[in-house]
């Protein structure tokens, strides 16, 4: 039969008898296989299973190696937690307690450096560096240095503190601002005061750091930022002690900006 005598099928050309395989493009063959699977779903399942079986057979060693590696990693992580991390954390919590007690009594040098009988915050950092207690020791060590008149030493410890407690996080940022202020760097101080003020709202701490941010901004003659701090102080914390002079401070900054 001549191909020109045969009607076109599905727009793919003139197809005839056993010779159609020579004329059907590969993409058409793919479609035909898909139709076969729709008509015969069991065949599709079997084909999928055979592919999976071939893949597993071909990559059996790799799959087994990967599985063993995953199990080993999980086991090592569990062992690390059970036999090192948790006991180490418990020891660190016990060790830091005397230093915290000394800090609460304003014995800052003892809290920082410890003595022959107890560990100080610096000792905790050396001995238990990866523990939560060591992270907290960064916070305390920074405050100790700041209150001992060593602001430059305070900054790296306060900056290293990574806490989930919102109050401690605010205090740490604000204390870095105080350290920069003591070093005569009002621009950096302003940056950290705003970070403290923009943290989680605290009705006692937030107005304090907003006021400090405004003062630091005035020192660098950034009256726009100072005004921003004082306006928020007045609107969000009108009952705070810091808000008592807010109207006068706002008027002063507006006058400076209009000059």
C-alpha cells in the first residue's frame, strides 16, 4: 500500500502496517507508551518496579554505604549528647553559680577572675566554651569589664553573647552602647542603643535606651534620628520617667532641623 493512500493519523503523517515505527517521531512513541500505561495500569506499575529494582541492584553498594553512614552519624550525635554535652552542661551550670553570686554582691573582680576555690566567668569560658553556661558567662564578663571601667574589653564579650532571653538581649545591646559611649564613640553608641530599643518591648528598659539613643544622636548632630527616638518615647512610653522631658527634647530637635 502506498503511504499517500493512507489517511493521516492524529496529525503525525501517513502511517501504514509494520513500517509505522520508521516514521513515528520519538516523542510520538513516548505518547503511545503513556497511552498504553493508562489502558494497562498493571504494566505501568510493573515497569516502575522493574526500574526501581534495576536502580537498587545497580547502586546496592552505594545505598548500603549511605545507610550505614546515616546510622553512624545519628549514633555519634546521640553518644555526644548523652556522654559529653549533657554532663558537660551540668558541670558548667554548677561551676558558674559562685561567680553569679559574686556578681550579685558587686564583687566584680572575683566574679570575673574567680579564686583558688571557685571559677570566675573567664574560667567558665575556658573550660566549658561550647556550653550554655559559657554563653551566659560572656554576658556577665562583659558587664564586669564595663563596670570595672574597661569598656574596650567589655565589647567583645557582650557581642559574643547570643541569648534567647529578651531582657538579657536588650541589656547586652544597651551595654555595648554604654561601652562605646564611654570610649567617646557616640555614633557607634547610638547604633547599639537603637538596637536595644528596637528589641522586644520592655516598659522599663526600652524608654531608657530610647532616651540614650536620642542623646547619642544629638551628640553627632543627627537630629532626625534624635527626633525619632524622642517621638517614640512620648507616644509609646508616656508614663516613663524618660518621657517627662520628651516635649522639650522634641521641640529642640525640630528647631535644630529647621535651621
